[in-house]
C-alpha cells in the first residue's frame, strides 16, 4: 500500500516536484515513525508541515491563488531549514500576515473551503492519529479536485 503522505505530496506538487519534493519533505512521515521519543515532537512538526503545505499548494492550484502558493513555500522552507519546533514557529511567525491573506483574499467555492477546513484541522492536530486522519481526507479530496479544468470551466 502506498504511503498516504507521499501520495498527498505527489498530488499537490505534481508540478515543480524536483523543487519541492526534497528528501526531507518526502521522508517526514517515515522519520516521525522511526524517531526516538525525544525526537518525535520535532518530527511530528515536519510531518504536519508537509501535510499543511500540500493543502495550501492544492488551494493555490485550484484557484490560481498566489497567497496560498507563497504560504506553502513558507511551510516548505521551514520544513527544510528549521532544526527545532521553535525555529519552525519563528519562521512561520515572521510570515503571519501572509497566512491571514490566504483567508481574506480567497474566492469562495466548496473545494476551496474543504481544503481550508483540512488545513485548519492540520494545525489543530495534536496527535499522530488526528494528523493521519486529516492526511487521509486530504488524499481523498486531492483526488477529486479538477486542477486542470478549474480555469477552463468559467
């Protein structure tokens, strides 16, 4: 059975895969699964960043939403450069206004709302089972999105 985390990444980053699907990004879930107890909080945050970044990237592609793409880039950068949960928080905190813009500059449609709901659930996930549940729902939703035809349909 394919790893749902990597499936989500490949669905979200089907374009620019070479840039975004780094070993750190691709291995975040496996690293969490194999981490010693003292490393699990940090590895959990890396896994969460991958899920959240995937959701924002899908949102960006669905509606040609530049703020969502830029916010996904912030999460990707934090995932690949931060060396502690505090560094992750610091990097994301410096871009807080961008994350606010994702919500304020969003056009409304069902799929976009569903992606944002999953993104919020990702941020709220405080245990592996909760994050795995969001991840599975994200893979299901990503498989239903019409990213190619969303612009043509209008």
